[in-house]
């Protein structure tokens, strides 16, 4: 797993979600197969920027559900 500076180790990152952690785990499995140098892989593990939105939707039965949307 990627190393994180101490001051960020306990900070909650807005894009640190179960989906993100799963993507990083899959990325870590692919790095050796793809032959990506570790210094490049380290940079690719963290998005430079991301947008997270909440989309409220009224379902057919009248229930309101909020879905998250991600753009990285």
C-alpha cells in the first residue's frame, strides 16, 4: 500500500471511500503485471483532483434516495 505523510495519515480524505480503496487494491495487483515503476505507481494511487456529488432521486414508489456520483 502507498505511504502517506504523517500529517495526512489520520486525516479523512473526501475521496477515501470503499470504492476508492477497492480500486487501489486492484491497481496494486496490476502494477507488477504491467511493469509500472514503483515511483510512478505511487503517484497514480492518489487523484490530483476529484468531484463528488450527491444526486437526490425520487423513486417510483415516492421514496427519496440520495446517490453519490464521482468524477476523478
